[in-house]
C-alpha cells in the first residue's frame, strides 16, 4: 500500500500541518480523526487496514489531515468566539489546501468525506457546507450539534458550522445528489444525534441511509466494519 507523509505551512492556519495519504489513484477520500486525534490515528487504529483492498485496487486515495480540535472546540483557555474562529480557519485550510490537492492528485472534482465520532461531525459539516464538492459522506458514530462545546455562547459563526441549525434552511440542489450514510449502533452514545439528523434529512426529502448496527458500541471495531462496507457500495 502506497503511503506518503506530507507536511506544509498552512497560510490559513499560520502553522505547519501534517497529513498522511494512502494509495495511488481513485476517488479522493478525506478521512478525519476523532476528537483531538492526530493525522496518524486512523492508521494506528487499523481503519486504514480495513479498507486496504480499496486503496490497493485504485478505487480510493485516502487523505488523513491533522485535526486542530485542541485549538478550537476543546480549547477552554480562550473565549468561545475564538474557538469557533479557529475552526473556521481549519475549514478554510481543508477547502483551499487539502481538497485542492486531492483534486489535482486524482483528477476528480468531488471528494468523499468520512470520519469516526467527532470526525463524523467534521465529515458531515464539510459535506453539507460544500455539497458541490462532495459526492459521498460517510459519518461513523458522528455527533452533529456543537453547541455544547461553547459554554452557552452562541453566534452566527457557530450557527453556520452546526448542521442541525443550518441544514434545515440549506437549499443547494447538490445536497439532493449527495450519497449520505449515517452509521451508528444500538449502544452508540451518539445514536440520538444520528436519528435527529436523519429526521432533518427526511423532512427535506434528502435520500440517505441511517445504518443502526446491532450489538455494537461507540468504538473502533464497529467502525472497521462500517467503512469498508460503505466503500463497497461506491
């Protein structure tokens, strides 16, 4: 399996960013880490191994950018307004630096987004904000309401990065063309978030798959089953 470590200075974040890529061609898959996870987390927890067949066969090329949750959502040392601003810069970095690289590398205009736990939030939020750039979103045990991260503070910046708030009013036609999977399980601590988001999508008439797996917890073993299953349906 072809693996490459990439490091560059991000003008949006004014800091260095690390990323691992896996594969040589195929659909670009932007795979986020979990809460405060690093760019190597999905490799360390064998999620990359679980989809090795799709990587080696050239079906997908995986991009694992670093996260900055510790500077944004979990940065209790700064005002909540600064936390969400830091996330906005991260969002711009993904859009202008990671997606553009993936488009150039693979020749595909649209990317797939995916992630586990809080990575599922990142995957869904990016997809719903930029539906003209995302063909598929695979959220594995994601949570989609970030208001609890801001100690009761709320402003327009939080609204536009909180899918349960902005999605009911979003009308870009590409939302109805996107393939959406909300993966969860019967014992998942984030199951209710997935059911809530599924209800929002249903009310908008947006087709999606709410996949509730039996006898499973909010943890890596079920995620290593989910992701290759979802990729097999590309």
